[in-house]
């Protein structure tokens, strides 16, 4: 299973990756825009948008690509490690309820 994280802090990329790994996800992290993000996203199982630390242009680009490819989007205002952990644990709980 894979996750794409758009936004967040550059210094926390390793933490984001290890948190995702602990939940069984492989993560691609885009903290800043470097080229066309839509070509790099791929087809993940979930897209996480850290809305506080990302440009509006990047949010629009990522959300358009997600809608086009039917990728679920989870938005989180905070880009902390705790916010990511709680978001992924909620996602796990929702999947196990199905």
C-alpha cells in the first residue's frame, strides 16, 4: 500500500516516512513543488494534504490529479507527526470496520 504526502516540513520527511512505514505504507513525500507533481504521483492508495504548509497551486494540482485517478484524499491542517499518526490510525480503523 502506498501514500502520497503533499506539503509538510522538509526536516520531517524522514519522520513522515518512518510513520507511514510503521502503518504498512510506502510513502512519497512532496514538501515543495519541483516540476510537475502530477507526473510523479503515480497511483497511491491515499493522498494526504497538509494544508497549512503547502502552496495553493500545489493543492490544486494534487487534488485535480487525485480526482482524475479516483484517489482518496485526506486533508490535515497540521503537518505534525502526531497528526499524521492519528490520520493513518483512523484510516486503518475505517478499513478494518469494512
